[in-house]
């Protein structure tokens, strides 16, 4: 299964992909719940700073991630934290967040014992491009840190 993108690759302003080997079966929603189960304090603080600054530009607060039960599978159109669920199956979870400044798509794919997380962004204006400067730099390390949560939680955790 190939990752879905928010726009064609030529139209993207940001593209990041990371992956992790899974020790056992895991659905993308289980992976999302594991990834967001332990949010480090520095990331929670970064979300608060982001909300404080963005509020001055009439951008909605996102509040960050919250723990959730992987047994509750959201339906298409429901919110998962600050994302809208665009598609969900046992192999793929597609999430979006859109406003007048940018469109973000996160595509989580499970292929056998591998989880891939692809984030694509299209900016619509100067604020969107400025917003993505620090976010683009921080995104990779944040995703890597969140993927480590899978190694220590539930189904699919890495063998020690």
C-alpha cells in the first residue's frame, strides 16, 4: 500500500517519512494510540507555545495529543486529537488537518511487520510557510520519539 499525500509530490512544501519494525501484528489505530500514549513534557510545552503564538493569527488551538483506547476505532469524519480521520482500515490510517494557511496529511501504513508514517504539507500563504520553518525542523525528531513509544507498549512492541 502506498502512502497518500495531501497534494502531488511536486506541490508539497514538506514531506517526511519514517518507519519502524513491529515485533507483532498491529493496526494503524493501535500504532497511533501507542505513539500518543506518552507525550514528553517538552512536546506538551511546544504545543502550548504553538497555540499561544498561533492564536494571535486566528489559528485554532490544537492542544496536542491525548491518551486514547485503541479498542475505540474512530469513523471517517471523526476527530482524532486535532486531526480528521479521512480513511481507516487494518492497513492504513489517513489523518488531515486543514485551515486557510496549510493542509497537513499524516498517512500511517502497516505492511506486514513494518509501520510507516508519512507526513505531507501544502502551504497556502506566508504564515503557513513561516509556521512550517520550525515545525519542519522539529517534525522528524518528534516522530522518531513518538515511534519509540511503540517499542514499549502493547501489541507489536519490539523484542528487548
